[in-house]
């Protein structure tokens, strides 16, 4: 990446405005020149995270695994709906967060990696791309489609056995029978949902309610809202009842980490499932290094 233009100037000249604010501009509308170079770099980071930002990626997920269609899909944490709402207070880290800080946290928790530096090319590129998608959005207004749609409470308490049945019959075709995703050689086609190459315990998807809302609205891919509310809760409960990388905020005491960061009904961190305590260092997988990277 050879661009060094100030972000506000870049966004001001990033291309034509979208006719419909809820419909971000197509990739073919990315402008030429240094503005377009920055935007395309951001798009590459969103869709090929470990390849485009290898020094910061610690697992086999891509940003686009949650921000579907490269951050375009309403109800799947679209980037165009979030960008104009920053800076914003975030309870997770008890501070005002810039958009760049929010992306840093995605790298730390969902990508289980290292935070790209504030003001560096990776975060500027992602900001340029998100800002370009957000053309036509009102600043400081949370538009319909932001985040994940709400989900009703489950009719019955979520259940691992029912969740495993949903996973086996519906999810395993894309995510593998062992939840480790599908590969084409070294290329991850569909993401792992647990284990060493998945998101860690600090990620939003490790909260059952957030995972259930995402699954209900968007899964199976291309067939959202086909699972029942109960099925979405059950399979989210099952997925988040599996081992995964440690919460980076863990300082040696499992109970203290739960009390400070996971003290809510929909976190299974530090609870016992199938005879093992989730988050226990003895059973938590070691840090994963993506193929071809020295992390």
C-alpha cells in the first residue's frame, strides 16, 4: 500500500454517493487512484484477513465471516451501518471507542490476533473501505440493519443435545462434522466454529445470545430465518459450549476472569460442560498460527 492521504480527505473524494443509503455502492464503483487503492486494501483485509494482514491475524477466520458479503449485508454487522456511529462508548472496554479502536478489538478477539496500530495502514484501509460503503448514511444515527436483528427468548432453555442435532443435520455440511471448517488446500472455505483456529472467549460470538441472533438471521448462508428461534438458540448454545482459545484478558484466575468479563447468563466461560471447565488453561487449545505465517 503506497497511499498516505489524510482519512477525511480520502473519504471526501471516495466516489459517488449511493442512491439508497441502505444499499452500499458496488465494488465496481470503487474509484481509481490512491483513494481507490486504499478502499481496495480495506476490502482485501475484510475478505482475506490472514493474507492481507498476516502479522495481525491469529486464526483461520476472516472479518467477512461475521460481516457478511464484505460488510454489505443488513443484519450481519454491516460496516456501512456502523461507521457513522463512532466515536461511541463501549461497555466492553469502558471507554469511548473510535472506529479504528473497534476494529482493533475485532483483531484481538474475533481474529484472535494482535491489534494493528492506530493510524497505521491496516486500520486506515479498513476505515477507508467502511467509510466508502457508508456514503449517504446519516452521522450519529443507527440505521435499520445495523448489528444483528434481535431474537426472541427461547421457548425452552437451550440444550446441548438438541443443539448438536441441529449442528449435525444443518451446519456440519458447511462447517465440518467436527466444527473445524472446510478447507481447499490451505484456503479456508468456511470458518471453524471452535477449537484453536476459531474465535477466542473474548469475542462477541462467544456470547450465546449474540451467536443465536446472528445464526437466526443469517444461517444457513443464503437461507436466513429458516431455523426456528429454538433451533438458533440450541445450536448457538452447543457451539459456544466447545473449547476455544483463551480470553486475552485472562490473568491466571478463571473465576476472576468470569466475574469481571463474563458474568452474564449467556456466557459459558468458566462453566462445566461435558466434564470439562471451559476456559481452563489445562484444556484450552494453544495459540494457532495460520498456515504460512509466523505469528
